[in-house]
C-alpha cells in the first residue's frame, strides 16, 4: 500500500486547542448533503446513529456503529448554530465542536456539486490530532461511498479499515512533526 494522500486535512493550533479542517467536494446537491448530516436513516450509512432536535440548544447525540454491540454508547452533543441547509454546528462529548458548512458550486448546470467544509475544534492532548484527522478522513470517504449507495458494513468496519487507519495516522503524524 502506498503512502495515503492527505485529502483536505489541516491543523491549526492555539494553546490547548487544535482546529482540524477539511474541504471536500461531492457531486451532489446541498440538499443531499444536508440530509446526510441531519437525517438518522442516512447518517447511519456513513457516520453514526443520530438523535437530533435541529434547533439551537437542541440535542445532537451520536453513537458510532462499529465496535462490539455491547460497547456502543451515545456521545451527547448539542446544536450550537443552525442555518439549514448551509450550516450545522454542534458539540460532541468526544469530538469537541464540529462545524459543517455546505456551499453549492456551479458545475455548468450539468451536475449539482457541493463543497463541504468541516471544522473540528478539539481540546486536549496533541496525540489525538493525527488519529482524529485519520478517522475523519475515513468517515468522509465513507460519506462519498454512501452517497453512491454503497452500504457501510459496520460489523466488519474495524477489520476492513484498520490498516488504512494506521497508515493515515502515521502519515498525519509525519506531516505534523517538526520538519514534516
């Protein structure tokens, strides 16, 4: 396996906080991406199970669907800002603050395209940064597959993606190290 391409992942540091940032383009409408972020039947196909009350201050709790069934738990969160279908910002007990921005792109009227910008503000140890970058990259790749109609295969997800996760994490660690 060759060195993975670091697609759109960047880090800005500020004190004990790291801001992770991705920009991805998808050949789908803003409405399709909004649905993928906010409708539980669709979030289950690429990200997590979702309990959401889509209003500022409302619940936005997630349960990742890979791992042993008896080990899955809800990670509570709350909607911070909402401007459907362009902006969703929410907290998550394990991932800090997540901000999803959707921007329609002109593709000459042939295919709807959307630019997704994801910003994740993390607090805590720098050791989490490469793993978070790698994990989010895998999730955004799964979003792309889900939008094509490919099932997630959550029961085999860890085994299927472990090698790629380790490779991505090592690549991000190298890129973020001094002189990297």
